[in-house]
C-alpha cells in the first residue's frame, strides 16, 4: 500500500469472476505508446492511450490489460530478465507512473494483470551477483549450480530454449568452477525453487504488487520452475520438439520442465492470491499436450487459467480448431475455465500467420474469422495489441534485428494515425513500423464502419451485453461441411450460433429447423447485409464467419 490509498480504494467494484467473462488485452509496453520521445513505449504512454481500450465513446471495450514486463532489466530479453522485481525500469517510467496507471485503468473499469517472471532472474540481479561470488555464499542455493563432468563438460544434456545463441542450458562460472543452469539466455539464470528463501522472496514480490492494486499475474514459463533435483539427462526421443511436446508421458517427460514439484509452487502462489479479493493468475504453460496442460489448474488451487498454445499453433482448418476446443472442453477439470489467444509477443501475428502465400488481404479476412471465434468461444479471450486493427508483422531488416530469438516482427509499434512513426513516438521507433501503417491505423479505422476496429468493437459490444456469449454453454454443431466449424452458445432462453468457414471456397449449409429462424447479427464480411432471418439454407463465402442470434 502506498500514498495512504488502500488497494480496494483503487480497484473497480469487486467481482470475483471478472477474469472469466472479461476480455483481456495484452500490451507489450515497449511498443504501445511512447510518451517521452525516446522511441520506446512507456507507462505514461499507456495512460495516454487508455481511452482506446475502455471508458470512452470510441473505446474498444476490453475489460483488462496484461502488461508484459516493465521491471528493472538489462533488457537481454527485453524485460524477461529482471534485475529488480519491485521497481520500474527507467525506460518505462517510475513506480509513481505505475500507480497512476493502475488508478487511471481502474477508473475506466479496466483490470491490470502484470507479468511475473519467477523461473529466472537477470544475471545482473543482486541475488545472482551474490550467488555467483563463492560457493559458500548464503544465496548460493538460490540458483541451480552443478559441477562439470570429469571431462569439464556441462553437468547434463539440457538445452536452452534460445538455441540461436547457445545450445547448452549450462554456463561455466570461472570464479567458482561450477556451471549454472539457464533455460533461456546465460543472462537469465534459473532460480532454485527448492529453496524456501526463494519462495519467501517471491511471496513478498506478489504481495508488493497486489498491495499496489494489481488484479492478477501472468506467470512466465510456469511449467519450468522446477526440474529434476538429481539433474538427470533428458531422454533423446528423436522427435521434433513440437511433436515431443504433444506426446510425452510421465515416464518419458523431460527432466527440465513440467516436473511435479511445479504444482506445489503454483499452489503457494494461489494461497497468496486467495488472501486478496478477486485476483487471478494465468500461466504461460507451453505444453502442447492438453491432458498435461489442464493439470495446471489443479483442484481449483493452482492457476485460474493456463494459456492454450496448442490452439494458438493450430493450422488454419475447421477440423483443427474444432478438435482443439472440444478437447480442451472435455479435459478441463470441473469448474475450470478455458482461455484462448491467437497472437502474442512470441509468435507471428494472426494476420501474417494465416496469410496464404503472404497475401495479407486474405490474412486479414481470416483474422476476422479468427477474432469471431476467439471472442465467441466459451473462455477468456486474450487480444494482442494491434490485433483489433489487423496489424501485420513488420518487416525487420537484418541490421534492425534486436531480439535473440527473432521475434521482432510481432513486436512492431502500435499504429495510431497516419503520421510520422504512426503517432507512436516523436522520436525514432525502436523497431520498424508495420509496412502499411499509414492505412492500417486506429484513427483511419475509427472513421470507417467497415474496418477491423469497427468489427472488433461491435463484437465486443455484443459479447458484453450477452450472458450466453460471456458465460453460457458451448456445443459443437455437427454434420456440416468439413471446412465449417460451427457451435452454439446458450444461456437460459438466449442462444447464438457461430458459423466459421475456414475453406478456400464458398460453402452451402443446410441448417436444421431449430436454427433456420435465427437472425444474422454480424458477419466478418462488412458488405454482407445483417438483421435478416437466415432461413434453412445459407451460403458462407470463403474466409467468412457469421454470428446468428436464435
Ligand atoms: C516467455 C516469454 O513470453 C518470452 O518472451 C521470454 O523470452 C521467455 N518466456 C523467457 O522469459
């Protein structure tokens, strides 16, 4: 608590389920809005643009923001290498700016979810500086240290997730002659969560932000925090990594992630969260096997939500998305709630990913179909900044690449208006802008009722006003052409039908008598007349989706 203002005074009306029915919007702080003109986005910039999100007549109408890290950091991984968990990096502003952001967001009814990076710190964190100094340092066991093999090589075969820089997940510390473990860069040493002191330190960090009024945490690599304490080798499966992530079993699981103890750590976080009112945690659990993913909900005592990366990575096909949704619905424990996302700061944007042969026009049409699905499925949707305007990946020339894993294209600055640097900054943007930002930007789309922004606003408005879309039952509609993914959302007497054509061609659909009297409320095609009764036979264009009210 600061400035004598209690957390509840800063938060919107308590509502325990806000994270179930609300729509969350991810902001990558470096790229949303620059306030001070240094070319890098900052917290003041986010405050400047809050009206775009909620509270104003032209707002998009989302319910919360997830902020990627803004903590003190040497930026080896653009903030996912934290050197002080309880302070704001000067490039993003100050703690006072953060408090203002919380106050301004809450005044608009927007929740604030912040990133928590518990798997690793920066190598510049004072904890690691102490830990690395000598073998008897009290913080030695805060990190994962191990002796070299007799031939001097790393202790085991674990590999780093950032193989462009270095394959082994171990780096030798010459001062003490031991290796330390890092799941990511050598600049990101992994913490040892078997240490009770590490657990206590993070409990304090959670409380620090909860007391400042944050509504939740997105937990970075939540499945990696524990690893085999015996440091056994990972088996060599001879499978491609994605295939492996879909198929491992308890017996064949790797030893450096998804280790059972991770669930106890998450239960500890949950106990802390539950002592506050209406707070939540969503985990980045990059496990593509849904049966293992759902374990992270625990018995309603671990994560409230776990990101579903299998859905995000699904190919553009009705069968693939239908299978993802049905499987998640079937496997989630009773009472657990799904969540979906199609873009984030680590993956190509949906518009670019779905563009066949790089055809962005088609990519944008498909992205609208994706948005209709995302915002009408049963589950919490996460929108990535820029998705609402159909922002594409930017083209980043070799001499502008700054990210260690080449993720820069999806992190291009937000496009606000047809102005130099798209209104993002008065300086030089830290990354190249998306190529068509002079056309694809917020100001231009506000004037255009056919725009992606208008489509998203309307869809969000419908969702907000509908108990069935926000929280109703889900049921697949079967027996339709194979390129169509269709489902119902129902609550009480209110019902909707969503019809999505993933195919390359128009498709004719016979609707049963119980669906034929529905009204077309929204199409992804802005030229399609709406409001009429659909009738027993309908035709959806290629890359078209319908929202029908029954
Ligand atoms: C996942 C984050 O989303 C990604 O951006 C980061 O590089 C790694 N975790 C390491 O923290």
